[in-house]
C-alpha cells in the first residue's frame, strides 16, 4: 500500500521540487502584490520564472550585442525623401 501512495505523490510533482524555505514576510507579501498571485506558491513560481527569463535575455543581449548606430526617425524620413 505504501508503494502506491508514494507513486501517486510522485506523479503530482512531476517536473517540480517540494522544499521548505524561509522568506521574509514583507518580501513575500510584496511579491504577491506585484505578481497579483493568490497564493504564496504562485508568487514564488512567478518570480522565479521571471528571474530566469530576465537572465536569458541578458545572455542574449551579450551574445548579440547592442545597437550603437541606430538611426533616428528623422534620419530615416530624410533617407526616404531622397529616394
């Protein structure tokens, strides 16, 4: 019987990890406010996903570089008028 319970429990958490952490109440309440989360778990998952997305974007910017010589709208308009 115990094996069946453990299997059911494992199926509920496929792709996730259950853990206990100590998060300051004010920080968690603020995260819930910013994420509009209804639960603490939802706020934490949202915050972690957003953090990971931002880090991936930072790596992408480093890899692709930045645009230093982007033309302004006026410059583009002048080029089009000459054509």
